[in-house]
């Protein structure tokens, strides 16, 4: 199975000038955290005018930003059978006593 990339393009306007690229993209792409955007920058998946830049890059009017967001990797999490002290349970609510 091949990884799919979500591709986005942005053109920097005059009112976006001098903004850090990570800060601007976190406001334009509000479903992604700033730290995730910084990771994409570090991995070379965000390019400005076709070149890799750092998270603190200050944008200029007319800059072309290309963003490639890979599909999330599946997590390999195994359930654990641990004893729980359940105080109350019904269809909607579960109250668990969690010791210190």
C-alpha cells in the first residue's frame, strides 16, 4: 500500500509578510498543531519557492508555500488486562476509582 499525501499550496500576501512560516501555517491549517507543522518543515515536506526552510523562516510577499501532509501512520497499541475498581456503571457513565 502506498502512502498518500495531502497537498496544499499557499501564496504569501503582503499582510502575511515577516510572519514566521510555522506560525502562519498553524493559523491557516488549524487542524494541525504548530509542533506537527514544525516536524513537516524538518522532514522537508513544506517548501517555500521549491526550497526547504526552517520553522523560523520569515515570509516575503509572493512566496509560494507547498505543503505535503502524509496520511497518519497506524498506531500499534495493544490492550492490557488491568484490574479496575469500578464504582458505578450504566449505559452512559462509568466511574472508576483511580488510586494515587
